[in-house]
C-alpha cells in the first residue's frame, strides 16, 4: 500500500471532481472557448481553501482537453525571470508533453500553464514574480490557470489578476459529500467501514478533502475493516472546532477547572484565545455583573501577557490563560443561554477588511509627519481631525497637500472622503501645478473661494499628467 | 497660496521662538562657538522643541543644513536596530560645508524602551566624533541616567497665555482673519499652553469662512476632539456594550487612535456625562487604573473594554 491515496484517487476527469458543479461548468466553458481561439480572459483563477480539488481540476482539465502541461508551484524558485522563461516561453513557443514528447504549438498542441499556490508569490525569493504574472496574464497565447488560497492578497498586488482573469470560487465540500467520496475509496480498496467512521473523518477534516483522504489512509493502514474506535488516534485537524469547544467550556460549562483544562487541549497562543474569549464575552454575559467581572478577568489576563512581552518571561503565560479561561468562567453568576452560536473574532475580520485603508492612512501620516516634523501617532491624534475639517473648506490648502506635502491624488481624495475624480480633487491637482501667470492675493481665507470660481476646463488633462 | 499654518508660521530663527528665552540664548551661544554638546530637550507638547532644533540647525549650517541634519522619530521607527541603521548610514559621510559635526534630532525619545535607550547610548558614544544628538521628550525622567548625564538638558516651559496670544495675533494679522477679541482668548484658553494646538484650532476656525466668535471656537475644538469618543461613552452608559465596542473598534481601526490617545480623551470628556458626582469620581479612579493597565498590558482594546463594561454598570446605577 505504498501508493499515496491522495494521488491515487485524484480525479482523472473533470466530472470526477467532488462538489463544485458551478466551478466545473465555468472552467469547461472557458476551456471550450480556448479551443475556438483565445478568449477575452486568457487566465482563470481557481480560489478556495486547501485540499478541495483546485489543482485536481486543473490537471484533469488538461488531460481531458488533450493539452500539455507547464506546472509551477511555490516550491519552485519563482522569480520573475523563472516565470518568464518557463511559463511565457513555454506558452509562446514549444514544450514537452507529459509523456516527454516534443510538441510544437503550431501543430496544435495547446499547453495549459498552471501556477499553483500563486498567492505565495512574495518575499525576496519571488522578487519580480507579480509583474511577471501580470505580463503572462495579458500576453499568453496559451490557457493559464492560477491557483490561490487567498485571492484578495494577490489581486491587491496586481490589477491584471484582478481585472483580466476569470475568477472561479471553490466551495468547501460538505461533510456528507466528503464522506461519500471516502466511501468510494474504501469500496475500491476492499475495506469495510462503518458509516460513523467515515462521517467522523469527514467532519474532522473540516471541508479539506485531501486531509480526509490522508486520514482515511492512515487509520486504515493494514486493516480490512474500520470501526468507531479506529479514529481515536487522529488529532483534530481544525482549530476552529477546538475553539468552539473551548468557548463552550469557558462560558457555559460552569466548571472553571474544566475551562482551564480545555485551554491546554487547544494548543493555541494565549493572544489568540484572548481574541475568541473577548469576542464572545458580551454575547454570553448579558448580565451586567457578569460582564464587568468577566472583563476584569480579561484585563488581568492581559496584564500578564504584557509582562510576558516586556520581560520575555514566558512563565507568566499560564497565568494569562488561567485568567481568561477559569477566571472568566468563574465570573458568571447568571445561568447560560445555550441557544446562541459562538462567534469568530470580528476584530480579525475588521482588521483584514480595513487593510488597504490603514495602509493609505499610514502613507498619508508618514508624509504629513515628515512635512510637519512630527510622528505618525501625533498626526493621527492631533493633526488629522482638524486637517480634514480645514481641507473641506480650503481649496488653497488642498493644492498645498499635493504640492508641498507630496500627497498622491488618491491620498488627497482619502482625506477629503471623496473619489479621485471629484471636482475638489481635480481642482487641487490643477492648482498644485507651478503657476504660469501672476499669483494674485497671498493667504487669507477669501482666496479659497476665489480660486473655486474658474471651472476646471483643463482638469481632465492635468489628471493625466500625474 | 495656503499651507498648514503650524508649518508656515514655524519660527525660522532662534530669536523668533516664543517664550523660551532661557533656552534660545544658550543655543545661540552654541551657534557662535560653532560647537555644542549632546542636547536633551524636555517639555510639554507644542512648546517649541522641534522648532528650536530646526532653527539651531539652520543657524549653524545655513544653506547646507539639510545635509547635516537628520530627523528621527522614535515612536515611528520600528526598533532600535532601524534607528541604529539610519544613524550609521547618516554618520558615514563627513559633514558638509566645512561644519565640524552633523546633528541627529531624535523626537519622542521617551518612546524608546530602557533597553533601546541603552543601545542608543552606545551608538551616541560611537559616533560622537562626527555627530551630536539632540533628543526630545516630554519627561526627562523617562530618559535613562547615562543618557541624561551625557547631555546638556534644556527644559522648555509651558507657554504663558500672553505668549500664545501674541503669536496668534501675528497670524491673525498676516492672514487677515476676522475674529472677536473674546474668541482669541477662548482659543488661548483651550490650547492650554500648546502652540501647535492653538494654531491648528485657529486655522480650523478660520476655514469656516465667517467672523470667528466663541461659537466657532467651540465648534473647531469639537472637531479636534472627535465626538466619536463621547458617543461611545454614552452608548456604554445607556447599557449597549456591544455597540460601544464596535465604536471602539471604529475609533481604533478607522481613526487609528492608540489606546492611550483614547483614554486621554475619555479623561477629558467624562465630566459631561449624565452620571452622579460620586460615580464621576469613581470613574476617574477607574480610568487612571485602566490607563496604567494599558501601559502594563499587551492589548489596549481589552483594557478599554473593561472600562466600557464598567460604564455599563455605572449607567445602570444612574438609570
């Protein structure tokens, strides 16, 4: 049984791919377009969490369409040069088929270029990778598939990825779909398996089909029957399930010692547990007394964490965890409401959603800090609020932001809370250009109003000069 | 042609600096000698520390000041290694225009941890032949003794009301701002000796484009203290913890305010809350404790949430 089941049972045809009928039909349509000549979107992005069949679909597609394959993944050194030399060259001229036969594009042998783990293209080793991918997407003569877990991250770095690709979302298969797929394997391998076992394996994998297959292979090693006891040796794969268990132990079990013990089992950093407990605390402790006591315990826990950071003394970690689990559990006086569902930390989602805004803000604060000889934090707390207010009323100052502070057009628009093509921004861009004629009236608030009078007829043009 | 007034009216020469004669006279002596020790500027915000450092450099080096002067902000730089890297880079080339040394101005030096300050001390020593350091901070007590003992210490005094008023009046004349006399006094009062705040508030008020009176001043000061903080406190007092917490996230993530900034604003605003005086006093104590815990802890939000929960309780007592 040397063969890896995740490879052995990798779908051979597109139809064999588990779940995701929409994704499958989308990609087939795109592939059909290719056989009629290059479609408008020459590249497709398959996005979704690990182990749900993205790579399998790409490989199955190539074999089904009779295309050759040029494959790269994160383990390759993916510098711009490497991508260009392999993918772009491969796509523009010749390559080998998967059996080693030399194929010529002019003979009609089309090749699918697959960039696996395309979202891992950052850092030093992959310098230049993103521009190369953008170039590839635009210029390829061959179908290209990018496979990503985190589409947002890559699309932020490359507008070509964002705008010039066909985006196909992969959903996690449900536990019953996964269990069904496992059933196919056990039947094929001649293993008798209890339904409950397959179901447990499927649920444990949390939608990761590959993980489920791998677990199945490891629990059934050397056996021809699987019963309920056999899954016990698996460690749980998903942290999320564990975190929900921990939340239950902390908030509803009414047993501080058990809450503390549950924290040992999750094997997560205290700061992560802190986020979870914090998120759920007000929803669980709706009684004011419980809330105040719970928050106080969280506060004490956080002080221990602060001392750990400052003194690099990790011995205090356990006190922090004790306070946020046993301490919070003990804070409850009222009885729990078991109807609510536990929540994933919204702070993490807010932070990831606000990433681009925060970056923009940081850049603005850096520029203002340099100009005003002060720190970012002082800009944020002291300067930003009043500056925003003045900018709303003062055209001259808007122009000065571009001319003197060196803000980009988008950054000024951000401060004004408008779009880059708003009249205020356009006029500021125009005014920021070096004056050609006489500059009348210096200073004064009246100037702002005067300057607004001439309508920006040439506003359009000056925008392009940026 | 408008600019940010705090920059436009920043004094260019030491003699123009307001209210710090005891400092500027000694600095002018250094200019005359063309030599100086390391300096430590201490004093509240908006009293002229950065302005003096810039003016000192301009007078020492005249046209070549930019090449001989480097600004670092301790609270912006990520770690002492970055600071040391920049210093090393700057100190590699000899001073321009025949000057004997370069100046490194490190603002908010009290943001450095004790360990980082110790590392900075060694760096200061290493480059002292080529560079003089000017450190700036709010409290000298936050600077480790070995650094203090190597620096000439300059204490910047809080500006008097007359100092602030005189300076504002110069701007009012230059920009032909229309303002009532009591509004000028109001501006001076709310600035509490911080010239930057006074000038910022004046510019906000002036941008509203009418005769500035006390109402305009209140409005412009309100802008500088975002009402979001007040809204958050009131929401907590009304008993809605989850909404108050969402507002807190908005202030911290959206406005980018630090926990310490927020707690300072809370401290300034809870006298306006509709709670009993006894609760206000207890709240003062609690707020102080929370600020201490913010410094001592690792996650500012957790600490501020504890304060919000406390407010929910106080609100319950007052309903």
